[in-house]
C-alpha cells in the first residue's frame, strides 16, 4: 500500500550517481535528504520535501536518510521506522525492499559516522537546520547554507554540471509539471469573476493541483497587486477594473517544478491602457524567448526584454530617449526591477541553495546596477537547460517615489503620461523554456497569453 | 494594503498578557514568535505559522519577533524589515504603527539581550530550531522542546492555565474554524463519486478552506484506508464498496483549529456490515459527548467510548465477554487503539508542545496499558475548555496479526465473525465540543453523521 515506489524507476538515478561519482575527484559524497520541519509543534510537521539534490540522485523522499556515493558504491544510510510506525502510518517498505528497488546498499544510519571516519568527504547543506547540525557533527566542521568548504567543491560543481543540463527523466518531470500548471491556469482564468476574492481564484488552482495529488513548487501568488513582487496574501476583492496577476506552478511527482505567470483582466476585458502595457510586456517576453538558444548568454536574453520594454515605453510616451541608452543607464529597471528569469529544475529557482556558483558561469559576477543586480542567471545556454522567461512592468511606489530613482530618471520619465496608466499596477508574463538543438521549446505554450485568447477564456465557465 | 491588522483588536490580547503577568511570580516571560522554515532552499519557506503561545498573547504573526512580559510592561522585540522589503513585499507596518495598534512597546530585537541581562527569565521553546538556538544563546541554557528548566515553569503553567480555558475571543475563533470546517466537509461529501481518487475529494475541501483564505489546522487525512491512523497520502482510487474517512479541519484567522472526522460510503450507501460497525462508533461518540460536562474527568469520557465500543462489538458477536471486563483488560483497544480526544485551541492538539504537563492534571500520569497509553488528555473538564471526541473502530493488520495482541484477546475475539466485516477497515467520527455551564455544546453539530444524513448528501451535487 505504500505509495513510495509508485512510478519509480531506479535506472535514471543510478545513471546520475555514476556520472556524479566520476566528478568527485576521489572524495566521498554525503547527500542528505533532510528532515521534517515543525509547524506549530513537533508532531505537526509541514508536508515533507526532501532536498532536491537527494531527489535528483535517489528519487525517493526518505526522511532523515543520507546518501553516500563512494566510487561505484552507493549507500543509503537510513533510520529504521519506530516500532509502532505500522500502527500509525501503515506498513512501510523495509531496508531490504529499498535496497532491492534502488540498487543501493542500505545501512542503518547509526553506522554512518564509522563509514565516513578518516575519509575525505564532500557534502551539501540540507534544507533544515537540524540535519545541517548533524552534518556538522559528522564532518567536524560547520555546514552552513551558502558557504562551502574547499572539500565540498567537487560535489557542488558536479551537482551543478549534472543538474543544469537535464536528462530525459528530468525533462519528463518538467513536462508533467508544465502540463498540470497549464490545466491549473486554464481553470483559474475560467472561474475569474468580478466580486470574488483573490482566494477564490487561488482555490481554482488548488482544484487542479491538489486533485492531481501534487503540491505547489512555490507559494502561489494570485493578486490584484502585482506590483508587490512577492505577494503571498490572497485577501483582496477582485474588481471589474483590476488586472489579476497569477504566478503559480505545480511540482510534479519526483519534485520537478513548473513556474508560470499570467496576468488577466478580472472583467474579461483589458482597458486601453492595460492593453498597451500588456502588449509591451508580451513583446518583451517574445523577444527574450526568441533569444533563447544554445550558446546564447543569458544576460543577453535578459537584455532583450529590457530593450523591448524600454522601446515599448518610449513608444507609449512614458519614457523618452534612446531605448539602448535607457537600458544602459538602468532607467527601464524603474518599471522592471527584477531579472528575466532563472534556471528551472527540481527547485523553482534551480540550485539557488548553491548560490551564484550555480547561476553564474565561472568568472562572471552579479552586476551592481539596480535591476541587473537581481539577475539570478548568467550562463551560456546549453541544450537541455531549462529556464524561465518572465519580464514584467510594475508601478512600485517604493521605487517610483524614491529620490534616488527620481534622480536616475533625470527627466526621462514622463510622470504626467504615466498617470494615464494608473489602472496598470503590475503585469508579468512567464513561461518555462527548454533549450533544444533547434533553439528552444516553450513547455507552457498552451497557456493563453495573447489579449484575444485571454479575453476569450476569462469568466468562460458556464 | 498590509493585511496584518485585518480583524485585529488589541484588547483580548492585552487582557491575556495582564492575566499571564500575574502568574509569573516575578519572572520575565520571553515568548518567541518563531521564524520561517525552508522547504527546499532558504528563500522558499513554508507558509509561516507563528508559535501558538505568541499568537495567544499578541495575535499577530510577527516573524522572528519576541514578546517580553515584565509585569505591566509588554514589549515586542522585532527585527526591522530589510531595505528592499517594500520592493518585494509591499509597504509593511513599521514599529511605530505596530506599537500603536497593539499597545505594546516596540523595540529593535538587537536590544533584547541587554533587556534580559541579569533578570530571571522564563521561556517556552519556539517551534523552529533556529529560534530555539537564539533562545538558548540569550538565556545561556539549552532551550529544547519538551524539556523545561525550573525557571520556565511559572510561564509554562501560566500558559496552560490560560489557554486551557477559552475566553470569548478564543471561542469566537473556534466557532469560525468549526464553521469553515463544516462547509468543507459538506462540500467533500457532496462531490464524492466512485472512480475518483482520494485527491479529488481532498481538492473539494481545499475549494472551501482555500477560498476562505485559510490554511488547514493539520495535514488533512482523506483516505479509503482509515485503518492507517496517520495517513497523509491521497493517491488511492475510491471505489463503490469503500468507506472514505476524512479527518480535516480548517485553521481560522488568528490560528484557531477545527478538527473533525467523518466516514462515509463512496457509493452513498453503507453495506450492512459497514452500517453495523458505523452504528457502534456513533453510539460510542454520543456516549462520550454526553459524558462531557464541568467536573467530568476526561479519562472517564474516554472510557465511555471504550465501553460503548466493547458492548457494540459483543452485540455483533465480534467480541465475547463482559464489556466492562473487556475494557479493563484493554481488549477493545485492538480495534480502538487511540485516545478519544484531546484539548483543542490554537493547536489542534492544544499545547502538545508542553507535553503531558498540559494534558494531564498534576499527579496524573499516562497509563502503560496499550490504548490508554495514547490518551493525550486526563484533566477534569471546566467550563470554557474545548475538546475533541473521536472514537473509532479499525482493523489494523499490525495489531490484529501481532502475537502479543492475539495473546491478549485470549479467545475473546471471534476471528471468524470478524471476517464478515472485511469491508470495514476504518471508521472514526469526531466532533469539537465546548464545555459549558449546561454541559456541552457541539461546535460542529451541523456536519451530517447519522447514516440517513450521510446517505442523503454523498454524491448529491447536481
């Protein structure tokens, strides 16, 4: 009855471990699954999510387990289920069954310290602090998120190399996440009606994602205040003149993320000003998607959106000047402060736990300029990488009213003209894009995004 | 735009702090809100839930905040929002606004260590290990869940005294949780159809709870394998002959929990054997609810269910012997291994973080007998306490096939007769009950539980 092995196949995970072991430079790799996190008291845990590194290499959410890769020998160190576990949680697969299904040796975790003794060990920090404390104790050095010991680098760099270029099983996971995300956005668009609350639309997403027996890849954003970039509240009424911004992605079985944003009019009709801003964002998104291809530098993909946004705002009379110069000076960033996207994989911001070592190619560093400084990715794209493309236009009071940005604008923002667009607080359009030999494949292409398509579907439920 | 103060009133929280301060015996109380917990990487946190103690005394989920109660002086030590917070999260209320709204002093958290210096401080552990490490560092002693320093006891016992007897605001919160829980169960019953998956019914619960902009009070159980007591998977198909067990409760604004279980036939019709077992559980639940009144000992409320279950199983020919003797010997526990309920409040198992010090009256201890040993509550009931009543009947293979329980049964289980009930794997019926002057009020009484009412509603959606 255990659902643990449903849909599980051992081969892709063994292949990944084999590829990883060749990159370890003789070190042992210690990869923790991580433990549960309490919500309000110990027995009330949040839904368990294993570390993405562990899921990548093992494929099973084995709470408190640790994988050790030692050349050809792959060992899972696991706790035993407590005696009364079958009473409360039903019969669970035992160590022997896990060994047979995974092809790993399985050893009780109380033997891990001995197994590591005196060896050179590389590790990556678990998501939860209790497991990190265990890692620190095992290795006799502090294991902290975002900081790596020299000894960890072969594992860190091996994981980055493997996880940034997706294998077939990974692409299958991303397609599944995209498919459920697509169905969920369609459902949300079709239920939208003026007078609802944001939470009602959020519930329509759940109607698909939860019924598929999945979780979200990240906290859903469903808001009429799209200008608040990380807005997780859903309490506002949605009214006739509002645009609703929904940044929602399902997490497929095995942990693969979808990450999609759409922005649609609550009434089913864009106003003229909403339409004008929307077309600018859509043109920017298409420009960046077109720029995705093997060999392209992701910062250039970002800049393609910046230029299109600047050009569009010049055409609308909101900005004045040469679009290229506006982008060079960062003026576009007053309206588009964030990066155009990031790696996508088992994490929605894939391998963000490994910091810019994952997102930035060796020798490249984050810019200091406002806007560009938030770009999470600057690698040359390769076939098999997956990225998001998600430009936006926002009127963020904390930016537009700040003296330092007023200064930056230096007469190049037409504030009076901007006032015409008061009903456009925030727009973002985001798709998931796989780099292919032919250039790219938009995994989420079935989700409506043209004005006509959105106006046709919003509020269409009988 | 911040939703922080929506529906917030300062008075009930100030009154609670005032009552608490009288019980502190001159010590300062340090009550942490707790921090966020990462899901897969640092920036991807689970939805934040403040500590119930903090919510009880402050009413606002102030991440990483700490309350200090020092006689009449109530101070919130809070971090400042980072500089770019308004960009990502919108304008947040500042310290001054929080001070005005709460009536507390607000001080930057980096001054907390000085404020505590040299004082006698009582604390309770935060739900998350990072905050607990901070508490340990502040107090120079280990702050660990489930273990209390002598110095903490005035605070621990004060919180138990206050939180176990609900004030008007608390009862309002419990009523709201019960109302949403009621609507959600009605929705789930009415969508149930053979051929669905458990996840489809779970999604119907979300359709209400999420649309109300609430979270669940605990991980929902929606399963055709009710005999797995803590079953959080939702992947099974639900078929014509199955009983579906749903243990699902909403968490109201402010953190108040609902906790309700219903069991209904997927087809809309109980089989004869399902009906027979169901009536036994319902009679047990009613017996325990009747036993709830001021002055009643909760263990006796539990035993009322045990006796009714034993008597019912004797009538059905599954058990033989005198019901009172069967209960005394713990034979009923083969089919009803858990306790009949627990305190209900801001935690679904209220104050479980404080252990049996909260659930058991001074001088009372958990029994060692299987069954009774799982009883979470053994206090004398008082007006204003809220408890769950949740007897069940289960056929748990790990129990029924275990030699030690076979031995316990000593010919008093008719295994052949039991085989007739193979289509009844697990039944539980659970309501939320407030102790009143008149005896009791069932807060969740509107959720159908008679066989006729369930058969009328299941699958009734047009």
